[in-house]
């Protein structure tokens, strides 16, 4: 049990602070207004253990893209994002650590990055997190790892969809 708690502490310490990106708030939702779609990227560990236990980057990526398309939000290709204002990218970060008893500690967050320009130097554009779900941390048995993490990513993608649709109401 101590190992699980240590893993959770490690994951919590490595999670992105809300000061880095804006959590889902009225202000952060304003940054979603006018988006014509998003590029999607899922960052999932490629550890042999996690893959053996069914956690695949391609499945997480497909889950996100499917949910967005079902909600009517265009999913942009790499070619399309290069020519899209702000280059909006929706990124899922999945971290997993397996302890000596075989349990996994995991953390999941979803964040929207866009090119932004500093007020003091608007000629420079840098990617920055403008909307963020916060981080969900949990524990899963190996046979439940994929379901737990993929389910969490889907839930957080739903949170983004709700924020996007609130900022971009159908006319």
C-alpha cells in the first residue's frame, strides 16, 4: 500500500499546475470561441507492461476523435492545423506507474494548446495551454487499466466538448 501511495504522490507532483493552463472556467471558455476544430494528440506510455495490460495510445486517440466528431467538432489533420489560426491542439496526457504488488496508479488530464502572442511582443507566437480539465488520479488493477484510463479520457473529452459548445453555440 505504501508503494501505491508513493506512486500517487509522484503522479500528483508531476501533474501540471493550474497556473500553467486555465482550468475550465468562463475565462478559459472564451479562448474556445471561434475555433474551427482541433488537432488531437494522446500521450500514453508505451511501457511493455501497460501495453500488455491493454493500454494503447491508438485506442485513446481514436476515443477522443470519435467523441469530438460525434459532437460535430472537426478533428484537424497535421496538414490542416498548420494553416489554422492559432493551431489549436487538444492533448490528453496519461501517466501510469505500476507498483510491486501489480496495481497501477494513473493520472489523466486533457488540455487545449493554442498559439498565443505576448502583449509586449505580438510578433512572437508560442504554444500555451488556454483550457484545461485538471488532473484525475486513480488506482487500477491490471485488467482494469485500459477501461479506467480510457473512460477517464472520454469523460474529460466530454468536458471539453461541453466547454467548446458553450463557447460556440449553434446558430
